[in-house]
C-alpha cells in the first residue's frame, strides 16, 4: 500500500464525538471509501467495547504519527499538534450550543471546517476573516439518522429501555456546567406524571468532579418511568428520536432537538461555582452572548416549578409550527434533510488528492 492507504481517519478524542462522525462514516462505507479510527489512550480504555461493537477499524498511534496515512484527518475539537498531522485537517465540531468555545482561535487552524448553517458561517467569517480556512455550509451530520427513524423504530427502542411506548416521552438532557441538575427536584419523575422520562447527562457528568449530579439522577432512576442513560450510551440521537419534549439548559441539544420540529424547555436556572457568582464576567466570557437572538427557539423557565408547568402545558396542547422558528433552525443548523453527511463526503471527494 502507498502512504495514503485511507481516504479519511477520524480522531475520537471523546466518545460523544461519535454521533457526529458515524453518519459520515456510513456515507463513506456506501461509496467504498476506506477509512479508519484513532482513539487516544484515555478514550479507548473506556470506549473499547463501543468501538468493537461498531466494528470500527482502529489504528494505533496519534494523529501526527499514525500507523497509516490518509488524505483527511477529521477532528471534533481543537488539537495542539495540528501542524504536524500528515494530511488535510478537517473539523466537524462537536456542538452548536450556547458556549463561546465554538469560536476559539485554535479552531481556525484546520484546513477545512464544516459549518452547520449560514448564521455560524457569517459569525466565523466576521470574527476571523483572514483565517484562510475553507468553511463550506453543509448542515449537521449528527441529525441525519433522526430523519430516518420510523414509528416502529420508536416503539422497539422504548421497549428496550423498559419504557411504555403508549406514553409521551420527555428527555432531560442537561450539560455538565453550568447545569440545572443540582437545582432540579427529587420528585422530578413523579411530577412528570404518566410520562416516560429519559435522563441523558453529558459524558463529563460521570467524572469524579460532578459525581453529585449522578447521585441525584440515580435517585430518579428508581422510578419505573425513568431511564438513566449510562456513559456507554454515548449517542443521544435515538433518545431524540423517541422523545416528544426536551428539557435542557446550556447544552447544544436545545438547538439540535428543536431543529427536529419538537418543543424544548430551557432551564435558565443553573448552578454556578462561587467564582462565577462573585465574578459574573467570567460566565459571560464562557457563554456566547450573540446566540441569545435564538433564545426564542425554546421556552425559558426561571425555576423548577415553571419547568414542570411548561411541560404540562406542552403535553396537553402541543405547539403549532412557527415559520420564524424554522428560519432560526436553518440559520443555525442548515437543512435538516438527512443529507449533511452526503454533502460532507461530496466536498472531501472534490478536494481529495486522489
């Protein structure tokens, strides 16, 4: 084999990058484009079973010195040694949320950055006009599988979780920080009444620093109407597909779920560290203030009681389609048509050295 035996190599720094990469990988499989995967040591120790179950072709080494070469090396976040990677570097960023890290300068060092929608493209070009980076607008690959999820798939998946498919389903998908978990009530499952409740924490909530969050959720899990997703359940897409309403906070999940045409409640009450309470400017720096123009995508709840009240209202009287909201989704996420992965692979093929 020559030094470029693969069309692409995916670098999975964290397991929750996989839902962004797998639809692109599936598209490459359909076109017989050879590709492989690199996991750092810290990730493969926890994700070996996931990789084996998915049948991923694993490489050894690191992106700057891999076991085998590729035309493209695809990342989900920044990488310190990017200049040493022996191929075209590509970014499929792992989130579209409310945090300012989306615009970090190091992310401009990739040769190609796939952008979800026109709003993000405009913001990136405005903030870093001289980056010399190619920024095609393609949509959000993570959502491709959700478009193809059928009613039969829904029933089968809910049954597999031990939930009742005849009930409406709520997903609570908070981020790890700043999070609303600590300010939610122990009676959350009971307050959801005759609803299924899926609790899908961020992967980082399972780290030692946020162990208190998991203890709270483990108490909820004792209720028969609750499924708590474990760290091995890295892919939130099936949970999106079976849920009727989402509750979240500062997670990119609020935009992803809303783009599927489903209602979202955004908890605006979050637990802050003392340093953020004493120095509010630190929190403002962490968050992307400009994205507040899209806050109307979700209903904003200022406390737990308001969250439950809004949930009951939505379940009783589902909201009607709003053309303005659809325009917002398209600006942020692009076309949600199940074809973002096709557009990504088309673009890579047009820029391949072979």
